C-alpha cells in the first residue's frame, strides 16, 4: 500500500474542506465531517486499498486495516494540516456538532432498553408459534395436531407455559433493562418489575374490566384508596418507574455515605418508587400506553388495507432512520393482548416481513446483474440475511448505496402489504420477519402470508433486474488493478503445509464474530476469526511469531506467526478511547514471541466502568490466503493454551 496515495484519495473523496477532525484506532480512520452527503462514496467503495466504510455516532469511519491505518493517518494529517486528535476528542466533537432531536433520542432510548430483550422476546414468540402450530385448527388439517395426535397435548401444554413466561413477566425484564439504561441498579429495577406483577394484584389484563364491574380492590392508605392494579403486558409504566428509581438511587448514593448508603439507598429507592407506581406514575402511564395502542389499532381498523399499503411503502425507510426500534414495545402489547383476550393481533410483523423480503429480492437481483466484484461478494450474504429478517447488511451495504434497488423494494413492499391488509393477515407471536415468519401468523392465514411475501420478493427482484441491467450498460467500468500481482512470499502459507493451529490467548467464553457489536468485526471486514468474552485480564500469544503492531494504548496487537498467519488481537470495542488507561504492554514491535508469552494486561473493570464492551477479537487479517478458518469447538469455555482456531 502506498500510504500517501491512499490518504490523497480519501481526502479527494470526502473533500478537504469537509473535514472537521480526524483520529484513528487499530483498524479505522475516523472522521467528523461537515456534510456526509458530499462524500464521493463510489470512489471509496471501489478503492482497492480500502476495506469498507460506515457511519456511526456522528463519525464517518473508513476501514484501512491494522499496520496501515496509523501511517495513512499520519499522511492524512500532513496533507490536510488538521491537528491530531484522540478518539475521545473525536467523540466530543461529534457530539457537539450533531445533537439528537427529541424524537430520535426517544427512539434510541427505546432501542437501548428493548434490543437486549429481543432474544427473550423472540424465544417466547417462537415458542408461541410452535404452540400455535400444534393447537391451531385448519393449519395442517381440519383438526389441530393435538386433536389428531393426543399424545402431543402434554408437550403442547408445556410449550404454552414456557412461551407465556417472557410476556407475563415482561415488567421484570423491562425493569432490569430500563433501570440499567438509566444508570441505576438493574436488580432493583427487576424488584420493581416483580412488585408490578405480584399475584396478589388484579391482573393487568383484567384491570379495565374490574374497574367497569366495580370489582377492583383497593388499599386504604391514610384515607386514600389506592387501586391494587397489576401491570402485566404494560411497557411505558415500567419504563417510567425505572427512570424514577434510577434517579432516586443516584440521589441517595450522593447524599448518604458508607454503611448508611449501603443499607438505606435500596430501601428508600424501592419504597418511594413503589408508592409512586401505584398512586401516580403507573395509572397515568397506563392511560397513555393504552391510548397509544388503541390509537394505532383504531388507525389500522379504519384504514385497513390502504393503511397497510402506506405502512409497507415506508417501513424500510423507517428502518433506515432507526424508528423501527420502538416497534417491539407496541408489538409486545398487541401480542400479549391477543394471547390473553383472544382478539386482534400484530399488524406490524406482516408488514415488516414484506419489507424485508422486498429488500432481499432487490439485493439478489443486484447479485445477478452487477459486474462489481466487491458488490457481488456482499450481495449474496446480505440477501440471505434479509430473507431471514435482518436487512441492515442489504440496506446499508447494497440497496441504499445504489439507491434504485431501495426505492423499487419500497414499492414491492407496499404491494405485498396491501395483500396482507386485504386478507387481514396478523401475527400472534414474535419471530423472524422473513421467509420463516409464517409460523408466527394466526392460524388459517399462513398461506396468504407466504403469497404476500413472495409477491414482495419476486416483484422487487424482477423490476430491479430489468432496471438494473439498463443501469449497468451505462455504468462506468471498475477501476483497473494498478498494482502487480503479489508473488508468493515466505510468509504465504504453502498449500502443501499442514493446517496451522492457533491457541486461545485468554480465558473466557468463545463466541462467533457475528455476535460482536461492531460491524467491522461482525461482518468480517478485517477477516475471519473468533471472539472471546474474557474472564481474566491477561493476553497471551496464540502462536510463535513476530510482533508487527503494538499500539501505545495497549488495546490492540498485531503479529505474524512463523507459518505466515497475520493476526490482529483487539481488546474490547472502542477501547482506544481510554487512551491506555487500564492497559499495560509487555512487548514491542519487532520482538519475537513464543506461544503462551504474555503480550499485555487489561483491566476489565475499568473497561466496563467506561461503559465499553471488553470482548476480545482474534482476527486473521490475511484470511484470503486460506481455504477455511474454522473454530475448534471443544467447549464454549476456553482456557489459555487450548486449541481454538484451525487455519486450513
């Protein structure tokens, strides 16, 4: 790589006058720009020396790669004349430059609370779907499975019990997650959630009927009647009381000291919040929450199929803004109401499925018609992901960049959603909003669901293919390769050699890279590898080799094994912003190490106190030199020196 030329090309693409500030981490050049719309994205996408770009938290990040990004950054600073900055400086600049509007702040808040709960909601939803498949009539035959095969009834009853748990005790999950998000003790939040669903209270689903029928029970508190109302199936009341709990806890922590703080802060926080829950906050937010849900359901009932068409036309655009992160709160209430009252259902899920399948169809069309190697390589996995209900790779990696596939998919989604509305297709459980989403649909409407999503997929695929072929004819050819093909060096693995085995660099739990909360690693932009949730604070060499990179911040190391593997060991996500605090380094560039030598240490408690993820990533940056890079799955729990990766 000619680092100066790469820096020049980046400056030309983003615009020299468009740059506010710049910093770098172990893999990426991070920029704060005045106007991200002014970027020549095609130039960066087609640059043979760059591995990708994305925008997050007000920063435009260009993936250069370990060992090169620091030199490119140095040249970048020389050419632009801007002052060097740390990643912490960059975050502050980005935060001041672009403050979130209240609506987006609310969406982010709901996202932060509900995203950690999605696995529990999906597990419960799919269990509901399984129970529906076993107990619904007219799904596989006139009778249900349990009616035709009575031996399955007990199994179905157990599944039904398990499926109901996440939704029945939803306030406990939300209390934990929301209190944690607001900076309080999540276990106290869980306690408040338990209080709100105590069996002694009138069940939340029966509160309205109890008030109407005058059967509600009350506490007499100093002459005031306080309703003994539960909050099963409620969302906003739990978030509200979690906020109050966290604020009270912080207040008491600040004003009480030592043993008094330890004993009385939890007591005072819980008892005050508890009384506010049953007297003011809970009833008020229950009214607001029920009003929002009733309003959406009323809108759906009023507009019907036309409303579904409009919703389908804009759903993927809503995903781009992030507003869809607030939908789980609404869907949870719609589904729990159906499960307990037997009426209505979730109309958002079918629309989401149409939108996802439409984006998938457009992405697969691009895969077949494009001549761009990088686009084709990304389109196939992105399309598969969209078919299974995860559209971000397709949206941001393919369709939005090319623009026309995205808008064609919006139209296809609208047609499929219209079909859903005409036949009143509703979901009765959460699940994957894609091809396998039919198991979440109300019995008797599964065929209509499948037809609708196929309409969206096929329409998007066909129109994108026809329109895209015309575009391809006028599209500029890909830039020619200016560098000569690399000759096989002593560091390139010999195909005749045996597989290379890498050892575990730290104790912990092995995780697939796809679970890492950073797209550079989770999408394998830097290469294939493995992640580890560490249980110790030490990092050891996974092989014999030479240290190529040893960042002063101590958060990342690069080494080349004696057999030619090039590795990046990256401790945590965004830990470069800690500027070395909590990290120590035991090696230097050029040093030769043996497998098991101590490379450095890191303070996990300091990382978590900074609000950062401490997951360790071990990436093979020259992955293309290997046919396969496979985990050696002996057990999820791994220890230093244990075999963990095989490079074939």
